[in-house]
C-alpha cells in the first residue's frame, strides 16, 4: 500500500459534496513521475448529473494534460469501517478508456484494503477500438 | 441462444438513434413470463446525455412495473460482423442494480455469439447495500 | 391541460424506482397520432447512473421508432402538493435534441399545473448543428 | 471580458480529450479570491460516460474545497470561429446546484463573446430544495 496516496485520499474526503447520500468517497491517482491528483464525489439534485470521486480524479488529471501512459495506480477511499466502496461500473468504464488495463486499483477504508488489476474489474470491455 | 430474443433485438436495431457515432446497438430483455422489452442507443449532441441500448431496455421495463425478480436474461446486438459490442461499465452498473446477478447476459452480432453471467461481468460491485 | 396525458402520467408514477430519494416523478409524451408513452425516474446506487422520468419516456419512444416530428407535448408529474418538479437541465438537453423546440412542456402535481414552450426552458442551446 | 480567464481557458483547450467528436471545449472559473480552475471535455467510447468541460472545471474546484459562495464567474471557450458553444443542459444543471444563480456565464471563441446570468440560462430550475 502507498501510504502517501492513502493520506492524500483521506485528506481529500472532507471535500466530498454528498449532501443527499451522505456517503463520502474520495480517490487519488499516482502518476509515474510521482504527482498525485485527488477527487471526491459531487452529488446533484438531479441524481444523473452527480459524479463519482474516481471520475473526478481522472478528469482532473486529463484536464491538466495527463494521459494514459502517465498513470500508475488509483486508490479509492471511503471513511470509516463500513463495507469497502468498490468502484461503480461507470467509473470502471472511464478508467478503462483513460488508464492502462494493467494499472493497480486499490480500495480502502480505515480498517481494510484490497488491490485489483483494472483489467480484472471490467473483463470483456467496450473500448475505443469498437468505434473505429 | 434464444432466437426470438435475437430476432426482436435485430429488428429493434433499425431504431438506433446514433447520428454521431453511426454505431448501432440494440438490446432485448426476456422476462420469466415470456414478455420481451427492447432498447436502442440514443445519442445526444452533448455526449454525456446520450444513452446506451441496454439501459434504455431496462429503463423501459422498470417504467412498466417490471422488477428484478421478473427478468430472465438480456441480449445485446450490434449489426454486422465487427467485434462484439460488450456492455460498457455504466450499463453493467445499471444491470447490477436492476437484475439478479445470476442472469445471463448474451452478446451478439450477425456472425458471433457469447454468453456471460452478469456477476462475472462486474465482480466486486458497488450495490444499494453500500448506501444503507 | 390534456386530461388523458395527466391520468397516464399519474398512473405511471407508481412505477417510479426511487429507492434512495423517495422522490417520485413520472412523465408522459403525446404523439401527433394520439399515442402516449410514459416514463418514471429510475435511481441507481451509483447516483450518476440514475435516470430521470422525462428521459426514460423519450428514450422509450425513440426506441420504438418515434422521431422529433411525431411528438406533440410532454408532461411531467410529481405526486402530492409539494413544489412543482421542473425538468432538470439534463432532461432539457435531451428534449432539445429529440423534440421540436416549439413543443409544449407541462409541469404538474395534484394541485398545480404550468405550461412552457421547450425553447423557453433552454435558451441558447447546444445542438447537433454545433457538431457539424 | 476577463482576459486572464480567457487566456487560461484557451491554453487549457489543448488538453481537450475529444477523440470521437474532435470538438474541443474548455472552461475556466474565477473565484472571488482570484484563483482560477480550468477544465476540458473528456470523451469516452461509451458516450454517456463522457464529460463536458464546464462540469470538469466545477468538479475540480469543489474537490479542492471550493463552494458556491466562492465562485465569481465561468467562461466557456471553443477554439476557432464556428458558432459559439453554449453550455448543454446537463452543465447548466450542475452550474445551478454548484454556483449562485447570479453568476456570470461567458461563452467565447476566437472571434465572438457573449455574457449571460446563470439564472437566465436555466429558468424554473430543479434544485436541492425540491428534495427536502
């Protein structure tokens, strides 16, 4: 486990804007050059216009010029000791397009931690190649 | 393979509203009582407001009162002989909440066909239980 | 006000799948040939993968081959006597692409009713013409 | 017009990840304390999982702890001299929840510029008050 990534995600979680579900989630990605980007879930009164922490995190990085080959891993954090908050399918789709499928996806709370390979979380994926 | 489900999905695919990608997808779900609902992808000039065939299909059924225990299987169809159009992560998330994880998810085109169990397409899923 | 459209929307509202917000919404569109399609909001544990009633209704119609020139009006219904549930921006975007901007959009509950012209609800819209 | 905001948005537009539409959009928000956040559109092979520049920009700011009262204005930029890229309805919904309705929304390209008040772009909005 990358302690700095965990600390950054935990710190970011206080910025979660989850006024409807009160379910705080944050995420952090680490780049190969050591830089870290964080994100939180941001809800909307029109639920479909809400956004998850993992996607906010990746969108931030891409908006700063980061691309697939720059990213090393992504960690998801949900405060407390409830069940781990695994990434939703929508986030896996965004990860699938924006990260290498060999990247590590870590899922954590304050008492538990698990690691996966992105490709294992979205087998048989729909990809940009489908649209060519 | 369920030939009727395939025929219905293939027929529905002509209603695909994919004016930007020109990538036609349709889907059909079969209920335990034999009823079938179909859906197609419907794109929007604001891409995030587009919708996939699988979700349209499930939303239609739920809007008519269908619920999780009523659904038997879902088939995805992409016309032609290109690579199979596997369901995107967003659709798997919607299937995960709205269908039993033991349901069969079939993916087809005019020359190929594969079957999966929903639970295998979205392992370690985020579910309504997380929000309780 | 179109009483049949209202009755159909009210009847459909019992199918609302709003297990997180408990905020029921339904919608109904009337075609020029008299046919009516209904929709409800369908929530997801991953909030961004939820869908609004207005969009479900339009997606259903399009998936059955209905197109822009076939649609006459859309009515939104929220049970009870709370504030009217005006359409969210995401739904207005979908209406903007899929309906004529001169269509009537009606918003109702059990005690109140208002009518708008679609074009007035989304002035200066982003349209498919932008992408040409 | 705020020249610094425009310059930052124009600079950011090169990070647009619009590999399907090739339609580049960027956005920048200015805070009352002078800080600026930028965003770009980031597309996905599953179109509904794409995201607009305006939302990326606001999500970034909120994820860093910015809240409604901190934000002064938002500018949208589309390179070239095509028609102005007005914000889509989904983005107006996110602005509506995350910004004060009196904020200025500016829309620009390399030859044209227009200013609006947020509240005028999404009249009769659906808001968090509806869910209380």
